[in-house]
């Protein structure tokens, strides 16, 4: 499950998915792919926003690559809301069992 911030739009997920799958991407190639069904201008605008939030990196000449933070967002490991901490609490957090183990070792 992904935790997208209120600043994000559906195009952002498509852009991140495309760049992760292809290894890099240019707005024109994304728009022409049929997977990211938005204009080149709109994809460019959203890619810049994703760079501002650390999900993409702009290498120059219109080429974007996904960052580790972007990968973690796609994998549902972080929350991109402005006020939320990056880490998302897992439903399967086993920190209590490791705390019990540490207590037994003392």
C-alpha cells in the first residue's frame, strides 16, 4: 500500500513506475510510451515536483532517475505527506519481540 501525500497526483505514480521500470526517463519518452498518459509538458512539470520532494533525481538534458526514496515510496515503505515522518509503521512490526530478547540477555 502506498502512502501518497496530498501534493501528489495519479500521474506521479505512473511517472515513478515508468522510471523505475526503464531505469531512467525523459518527459517526451514517458508521454509517448502510452503508460504515462499525459502531455510532455505536464510530465515535465510533475517530474520537477517529484525532484523537489526527493523521489526523482534530474541528471540533466531532461533525464530523470528514481531515487532510493522514490523506490521506497513505490514499495509502500514511506509516507510522502508533508507533515508525516518518512517511515511507515508496519502492521507486522516485531520490535516488541526483540525488546523481550534484549531484556532476557541482561
